[in-house]
């Protein structure tokens, strides 16, 4: 097999050309970053776990009717996806207060947010992913109003589906971030869903089981990801 052409290397993944022009291969690295890349470490096996985790979640969402870019597993750390024209907007939804919402609004961590709060951020590390609103997106042409409406609706639907999945496994889905992109005039969920991009707490002890363990130097990051994967039934070889 000839070596794949590397198109982009990000903080957590490498993007390679796929077997067809309309496909890409995502390679999940062990690299773990926080604070827009200021804190960076390698955590053994994280890439394999996140690839398996993401495949499981994407397949679940697809079965439930969510259009996702996910196509198939290619290897322990690789998955084939549709090549998307990514929209540079991060869609966040929050069921409980934590992280930047708690800091920005002075809301105690853990407060239940009903209905869930939705926020939009510009995907731009150099600017520290600033919060934006519909009028910024419209003015600067990052997405159409129709796309923003669809991204926000899909984010709410995905939240319903994932709250159901995680709560059945004794986990609280606190918040998460999604990215979307377009191919052939259609919108697809892109990027990844893994404990790197969401907050998950044990429902009884409220112990953190996600990347906050890394951000806060709590240790046991990969063990927590493995425990979440085991509880929801991700097949790990
Ligand atoms: P970052 O760019 O934030 O450091 P990653 O290391 O996860 O993040 O890199 C993956 C990159 O691939 C991201 O920029 C993401 O927007 C992009 N991406 C994810 N899915 C697709 C896709 N289906 N098509 C094109 N680009 C994608
Ligand atoms: N998130 C992410 N990538 C980002 C920013 C946020 O995956 O670039 C996720 C983060 O893991 C959390 C949610 O989005 O699950 C909300 O993050 P928040 O705004 O609270 O930012 P933080 O304090 O985590 O930087």
C-alpha cells in the first residue's frame, strides 16, 4: 500500500487523503491538548480509544437518522469519513453549568440548565475560539442562516440521543462541542465525538470522566475514557 498524502495535522488528529477524492482518513493521535494548545501531552492509547469511541457514537447517531461524515473504520487509529467543507463554527450545548459558562456568567459548576444552553464559537486557536452569534456568522459569511438553523437543531437532537445513551450508563452528559461541514449541498456532522470534546460525570459520585481530568491535572485520563467506553458498550480490542 502506498503512503497516504498528509493534508493537515491538527492538535488531536492527522487528516490524510482517502481512497476516493470525496473521502478523507482521520488518524487519531495520542496527543492531548488544552487551553488552545498551550498544555500538550501524549497519553498512551488515547488515539485508539477515541477512534473506537467516535466510531461507536457516529454509528449510533447514524442509526438514529443524524447525517454524519463517518464511513468506516480503517485501522486501530484510522477512520474514513466524507471530505467536508468545514464550517468554522463550534456548536456547544450544555445540560449543566461548567467550564467557560461558569467562568463567564458566575454560575456554579453543576447547576442544571433547563432548557439546555446553546452557544457558538469561532474555530480559531489564535483568537482563543471567541464566542460569536448569528449576526457575526451572517455578516462574515461563515455559514448561511439555513445552515446555522440546521446545525443548532441537529445539536439539540444529538443532545437528546446522547443524554439517553449516557444516562443509561450512569453518566451525566454535562456539555459537548460539535463541528459541521458541507458536501454536495448537504450538511453533515463532522470531526469527532469523544471524551476529548465533551464533559461526562459519574451520575453518583459526580467524578469527572473526560478531558477535564487532563485540564486540571487530575491524572487517570485514559482510564476514565476506558471506563466510559466500557459502560456504553464500545467494543475495544
Ligand atoms: P484542530 O484542528 O482543532 O487542532 P484536530 O487535531 O482534531 O483539530 O484536527 C482535525 C481537523 O480536521 C479539524 O480542523 C477538523 O475541523 C477537520 N475535520 C474534521 N472532520 C472533517 C471532514 N469530514 N472533512 C474535512 N475536515 C474535517
Ligand atoms: N470544547 C471542545 N473544543 C474547544 C472548546 C470546547 O471540545 O475548542 C468542548 C469542551 O470539552 C466542553 C464544551 O466544549 O465539553 C464546552 O467547553 P467550554 O466552553 O466550557 O470551554 P473550556 O472551559 O472547556 O475551555
